[in-house]
C-alpha cells in the first residue's frame, strides 16, 4: 500500500478492493506470488503464466486462443513460454503419434519448483 497526500495535506492510504462478483463469477485461478516476484521473468512470461493459472484444470487451451486473448503473436508466446519452461514453472511434454512422429507439445503448470 502506498501513501498519497490529498489537497488538505493529509496522508491517506491507498487500497485496492476486490469485487466478489462480475469478473470472478466466470472463474478464477491461483497464481503463486513467487512467480510474480521473480525478477528473472519478463512481464509477458508472467502474463502467460497468470493466464494459464486462471484456467486451472482446463484440459486444453489452444495456443492461437491464448495469443489472441493476450494480443501477442506466436513468436512472442514461444519465447516467453520457453522462459517459463527454463525457469521450471512449466513443464513441456512432447507427444508423438502412432508413427512416432512429433504430434504436439503439452504444457503443465508445476506446483513445486
């Protein structure tokens, strides 16, 4: 919280209120504060991480939808998803088809780092 002086030169304390309805009624997730406080993570990596956490246990979030919702391109997504993987916050699992050819990546949020 920060202190702000008003026109009467009194110091007031700034507060943020969380509204229990509207934005939260469509779902919410849990984001670890240690991830948000990690100085090695770029703000876009933190945004992607927060987005993924907001969907919790959703089975599938298409990359195109994530990029659209966050207003980023696929290269930006790949760059900062790699940062999350390299820092251990996300695990990348490469899947293969019946011919053992690369099929797709699955990303899992790590609860312990």
